[in-house]
C-alpha cells in the first residue's frame, strides 16, 4: 500500500473517531530534571508526540493530550546513569499520574561518577513465554546464562539489555515473571513491544476510538512504560520503537505509523549527524529471506536514518540474518532466545537459542552471538558427510552470524582447500526438530565442501569482519563410522540381477545365476505383458524397437539380449530361480497404464508363482498402487512393497503392504520415514546407490535392504 494511502487512512480514522467519541483531555504538564538537587540543562523530554529540552534550571513543559500520550519521559543523556527500578529501566511518568497530581513531575537523575567510552549491549529476541512451563525454561536456561554473561561483562563496562519484543506469547500475566527474572541481573533492562505483547482483545492505541480506556498496549505500558523512546550511553544514541501496527486478534501489519515516523525525526533532530545510533524494533525491515515479514515502510525509515551510522536490532522471525541495505545501515535480525518456541534448542535457520553480545562505543560496534549454554566462541555448527540430508555428500557449516565480510575456509587432512561454497537451504537440525519436515525455512548462512570419503579430518576456519578467527574440526565420515559400529548391515539385492559380472546383462538368466553364485540375498527383475498375454522379463516398455504392450511375443522373441540370450519369459526365469531357493526373488510388475492391463498382469504373475510353489521365495513390488492392492486381493499373505515414493509409511501400512521401497532421494527428503516405517512393522528398501559415496549415505539412513547395481 502506498505511503499516501496510509496517511489518508490514518487521517480518516482520526476524523471519524474524534466525531464519535470523547473530547480531548489536554493539559500542559511541567516539571524539572534534576541531579543532586540542581537542574540539568538540555535534557530531551517527550510525551511520544511533542518534544522539549530543559532550560538551565532543568525546567520542562509539554502540552499533552492524555488520550494520545500515555507517558511523559526523558531521553537520558550519556553523562548520567540510566534510571531504573531494580534492573528494569524507569525513565517515565504516566500521564494519568500527572493529570491527577497537579500536572507537575520532577525527574531525578544521577550524574555518572566516571564516564566510560564503551558499554555492553545485549539484545534478546523473543523470549515468548506462553505458560509456566515456558517460564521455567526461560528461568533455567536463558536467565542463568545471561546472569553469568552479564556478571562477567559488568566487571569492565556497564551492561544494558534489550528484549526485542514477544516477551510473552499473548499471556499478559507472565510479564510479572519476566520482570522478576530480569531483576536478578546486574543490568539495566529495556524492552520493545512485539505482536504477542498486545492484548488480543484490542487494537493498538492508534487504531482504537479516540479516548478509549482500553487498547492493545495497555498491559505492556503498565509494566514497561512507553513503546517509542530513546536514551544515550557512551556517546551512542539508542532508540526503541514499536513497529507492529496491531489490529486485534493476532492481526497486524509490520509498520511504523506516520506519527511514529515523525516522532523519530524529531528525536534524531537532537542528535548530531554522523553519530552512532542503535535502533531496536521487533520486526526486521530489510531481510532478504522471508521478505513478507519486513516493515512495510522501510524505505521511508531508511530516509529518516540518513546521515547516521545505524545498527538495527530486531527479532520476530526466529531466524538469524544480517543485512546491510545501505552504506549507513546494518541490520541484525537475531535468533530467538526461545528458538522454535521452546520446542528445541535451535531457531528456524539452525542458529542456536541465544542472544547477541555487542560492545559499543561512539565510533564502533563489535558483536558476537552467544548460544545459550555454550561458549561465545561457538560460532558455527558442522555437519559431517551424510548428516545434512539435502546435501548428502557434503560437509556443511552453518555460520549463523556471517555477513559479506566473513570468510569460511577448509582444510582436508591438513591441506588448505580454499573457501567453502555458500548456499541456501533448510537447516537439518531445524528440520529434524519438526514433526513435519515440510515446514521449511530457507537460510543463506550455510557453507559446504565435498571431502574425499577417505579423508580423516576436516578443519573449518571462520574469520569475521573484525578479524576474529573461530576454528572447528570434524571427522567427516563420523556418521558412517557410527552406523558401522551400531547397526547390522542391510541385506543387498542385485538390481536386475548381478549383471556387471562378465558375460551378463540386465534381466538375463545369466545375471540371475551370477547373483545366486555370489551368495547375494536377493535378485530383482522387471516384467511386462505382451499384446498376446505373455509375461516377459524386461525393464523398458520397448524391446528391439517394438512397443511391448502392442506387440506379440513371437515378434519380440526375435530380439536377443546383449549377451546373446533370448528374452526370458517369466516362466523361464522362475524355473531357474527355483533352483536357488536360498535367494529371494524381488519381482517388479511394471505399470501397464490401464486398470484392466494391470489386473491381468498381476493375476498372471501370481498364478505363475503359485504354480511353482514359490510364494515363500518371491516378493512383489510395483510403482502402481493398483497392482500392489490387486496382488493382496489375489494372495492376502503376499509380501508386497510399494516403490513409487508417494505414500507415507502410515498410508502403506494401512493398505497392508510389508515394505516401502523408495529411491535414496525420497528418503533424503523424508529420513524420518525409515524409523516410522520400522515402528509400524514395515521393512525399508532403498534403491539404487551404486558409487561408494552413495552406498555410504544409504548405510547412514539405516534401511533393511539396499537394491544396487553393485551388490558385491
């Protein structure tokens, strides 16, 4: 929606509400800002709409409409301590208090005994506690970690925290628990409102009828004061803003209203151009992944921020992304403290639950993401070969706090191999935490390299924009080594026979004999039906240039296989197979494209097997659910496997199948199907890994059977 249209809607709502609701409650509030009993000159005072600065006596005065402005508050100067009540920042007075107490209020601030040119800033995204169980997790995981970090940091510099919104999850009563937990820390704790911090029943104040006694932010306001405010510390101007335009009942837009944008302009007018500004908001403005969650009027925001060195900190997305939309703006959309809503220890991008540690001064900011329960030097997660299923042959590094100045390099058994390749995908740890792996979240802070399968060790070296180096090593084939130690080997099936033996070809009698001679567990074959009803052994629907389904056997029999054999009929094949009762025959019935043809071929195949009393030796497989179902109608105890890859284990089990028989690619997309199938009593077969790399990956998946062209 265009900016002008937003302005029109805002003005229209103000006009309508002013015509139908309460009249204005306008006052002129006044008071002083003092330190040690003396007035402090030049302190910025605002009511969220109007601004003033104190005079040499520390006096301030603001005309205020209490239906719009719920607080009067100061922007604490750098050379004064940040006011707080225990650990929670307290720099405001409620307009209702002023209205009921003579309209006067004196802010008392304390001069810093010693100026410090640096401070630590800890942005914390999305605690998002919904119930007491979540509060317990917050109190036993995040708070102890924050306590240890803030105690250590506070030995050298002041520590300021900023909760970047979604402090709670629509449960306003839990604000008490949050305040109580933050009061344990040696910090000054500031807050930003998120979409889940609004009372579900009401719209934001700017959308409610003028003069409404209830509105979405009212609980947040009671606990933490105004939603748009600023303060100064160590020469840095810190601003926090609401950028959730709330419509009630979980409906909202990621947007800064025109009135708020004007407030920001006026706030920054007191700050010298070229200064460092930290802007805290709940929703990101410039994400390049999942852009639908960005602030709608981000371009206007960037225009207001021109001339300043700006770092934006945001949450909301539960993933980590660094962006630099302009030369003067760097946005940190940081991982959530609660990760994926307290369901696991990772965010949607695979970054661990945690928070940011920023060291700030008037000239520079440096930052590092701190994983909860781990070292601040833990800046990556490595996946060995076979552990990141969408990249089965690669070693993968998730480097969550990377940006365009980060380098990620690797060494293979001590030999430098260069930079790892950056790519975009879904993080495997996140997918593994889901009940449904289809809930994807693409992330671009992934890097990959393809080591040899004989490699003993890989070292990954990450260098960030500040020159800090982080190193981790990994045994790249650790997943394969683990499966060799823990799991029994799968049974191998020769795909279309052991046709790679000398003098053999696919689906030949010679390949069947070779498989038996080699002691292979099973031998797979394919069958098709001719126009005159003969069942022949052949994979493709054509033979010798003729379509099998519309050609008679006498025509097709003129063709010879590559080793000179005649094309075998099913009868010929079964007669030979019966001589090798120790070897399973895996009989694939090819889809004949019509139900009548599929009914015919499945009946003829079952009759042929039954006539030779080979029911115990032959398993049936097909891409056609119709054929699979028909086999069970003809023989209710037959071993039937579906090959098509389109059924979940639950669906296959419900139909009475004994096995899901899918390609490796299917199981790489759905690795959880293997354990689900086994829990239902289904076997799992994977086809057709042939290289050493493919076979190793298949072993890692832990199937019961592997169908391969290289069964030896």
